[in-house]
């Protein structure tokens, strides 16, 4: 039966099934997971897995690329309606929350296998290109806030790093301590970003 199922799957569907199986196995066994473990979880043979991925490291790296590509789409897609800066920022962060919560295994396994900690000299061109796409999209969002007069006239890249660092810290906390609803925490991030954390002197 499994063989017939594999025959009906196209290449993209088969890769998706294997990536999702890899995510589940990784979250259960960590880097001790084997190709055989992943293939069995996907109801494939190891030889069938090797038709799509060269080895376990290639599979985990593709897992990260898959999630990172979807993250870029969140940042580059246009909202269904024209929104001012704060509404657009909220729409973007909520979209990330929905993606993380709806595809938690994939999201967490990808975060754990991110090549971001590697030396910049070892990062492949595809990863760097995707990183630049996300960076540029976030910078453009911050530029919009400056143009609307709701953000101070900082370098957009500085603002993007401030918001992006907070977002990364939140998703990391969610990965380690969650799951918990992300959207309320996204609201808190936006409030802190827009109003600052310092207590205002009393009048």
C-alpha cells in the first residue's frame, strides 16, 4: 500500500512529506535521528529518501530553506487591504504567529537547524540571498513607518534590527517554553516598539 501511495506523489509532494517527517523525528530524537528513522516516519524506504536528498544534513538544511522561504513570503506579501504602518506591522507579525502555530513541528525543527550560526564564509548563496530578501523587506516596512511620521527618523536598518531581535527572542522563548498563544505577545512587542520600555516621568 505504501508503495502505491509513493507512486501517486509528485516530486514536490514527496519532498514535503519527507521534510515533515524529518521535522517530527528531529524533535523527538534530535541530531541522533537517522535517515532510516526519517524514512520510516514518512513510510518510505531509505533508498527512496535518497532520491530526494543526498543525506541527513542535506534534508535538515532543506528543512530550514523551506521555512525561511515561507517567512520571506510573509514579509514580502501585501496585506489584503492598504494598511498604515502599525496595522501592516501587526498583520505581518500575526502572519508569522499563524505560520509558527499551524506548522509548529516544521517551524521548530527549522529553527534548530538554522545555518545562521555558521561562519558567513560557509553560508551558501541561496541562504544569503534569502536573508537579504527578508532584511530588505523588513527595512522597507520600517521606511514606511518613518515616511508616515509614526517612527523616529532612525536608519531603517536599525529599527528593523530592534524589532527583528525582539521577534527572534519571542519565537525562541516560544520554542523552548511553549506552546502558548503568540499573538498577544506580538501585541506586546508592537506596543513596546512603538512606545518604548522606559517609564515616562510623572507630570
